[in-house]
């Protein structure tokens, strides 16, 4: 009988562990050691290229339990050809250090591809593949953390996916959508124009299911705008854009007014910030606006630093 009770307890413990909700492994966010926070978008690519199966520092601790001060886990939703690691080198450790339970996934990867192609997410059909995958991931996060809602931080295509999840995929399960380089009115022709000198590459990209669905007037945009607005009732939105966005054209595509919406251009009040579509995803100024949206009870003054396109913060010269 003692053996049967022990076996039963072991089976239950294994099941809880596999589901990510085992109480014995619960993590208090305040007890975690801080992690270094890089502010270069290229750091994520270097991290992911180092080895297959690389994990994002600070993210996907399935034993993390949100604190009363920060009761909602944060899910990071990457952009086109991004991934769980490549897109979020800044936000994984940053949100970890700020006391959030933070989670990330690679969604919308093309099936059957070898490494490293299988690390490129956001390529599959948006409504048929990506939105359901992110919705199911949110279900898993809520079950593991015991929270009732999540906050979403999206970049580029990830803003559309986040918006669709909040509005039609998991209505009522999302409290805040913080969007970096959003495209609520579509991406325009920025990507195609940037590849005009590379017709072979441009033709290959045209075959990627997600790309045409980000153009103005697409079926995805029509679904998002059902009811006359891209926003879900009761959800708080932050939109952070850059004037130098080379892919979201015009950059104002993501600055749609709404009742619970804050629109920000990172260059307003900080002209030395030259971040473009990629660098803005690791921009310290953009990150401070995001933190203010996720934790409005402890507002901070957004930093203003010299940011180089693609590379990130410009090192200060000695004596400057």
C-alpha cells in the first residue's frame, strides 16, 4: 500500500511538472538574480546562431508566479522572420529584472525546415496558423501562472498577431498590448521597395504566406478592423513608432487613436535616437515606454540616448 501511495504521488508530481504548474517549483520574481540587459537587436541573432535550441535569458520560467504588484505575465510576440530568442534579447532579461513573469515563443515557422530556417517565425498564414499558436501559448501561460490575463509585447507583425489575439483569438484574456513598430493600417510597400535591387529575393518573399496579409486592405487587416477599429474593447494599447522605419511605410500606420491608447514616436523629444525597424525592438527609450505601459503604478522618465540604425546605442567618447 505504501508503494502504491508513493507511486501515485510520483505520477502526480511528474504530471504537474510536465504541465508547468507544479507548486514545488514556484518562483518568486523578487528572489531572482538580475541579468545583464543588452540593447542591441543583433545580440538576439548572435545568441540564437550560437547553438540550436538556445533559450532567451530571463524567459519561460514555468514556475514563475506573478506578484501582487505585477499580477499579469508578459508574452513576447516577435516579428516576421523573428523568433523567441532573436527578437527579444533586450526584453527577456529586462522584464525579468523588473519582476515580471515573462514568456516567449516562436510562432508561424514553416513546417519541415532544418535548423536554422526552422527558427524563423512569422512566415506562415497569420489567421490560420500564427494567431491560434499564440492563443494556445497564452492558454498554457495562464494555466501555469494562475493568472487571469496576460499582457502582450509585440514587434512588427507581432503587433498584428497580438491585436488579433486580443480582439478575436482570446478576448478577455489580454489586458495590455504594447506594440513596437506597429502596422494597424498595414505595412505599405516598404519591404518590397527595400528589395527592389534584389528581384530574386523579392520574388521568394512574395511566396511567404504572411507577407501579403500585412498589406493595406488584406483580409487580415479587414478582420482586425471589424467594427471600425483595430482595438479590442477594454484593452489598453501602447504604440511606439520610429520616423526612420524602413518597412512600415508610412510609420504613422501604427499610430491609430483609440480610447485606451497611447501613441509615441521615439524621436519626439529625442532627436539623436535614429532607431529604425529593427533597432527600435532593443531601443532603451522604447523599452521605458513599454515598461510604463506594463507597470503604470511606477512611471519612469524614458531615457534619451544616441541610437544608431541597426546597431543600437552609440558608445560615448572619452571625455564627452
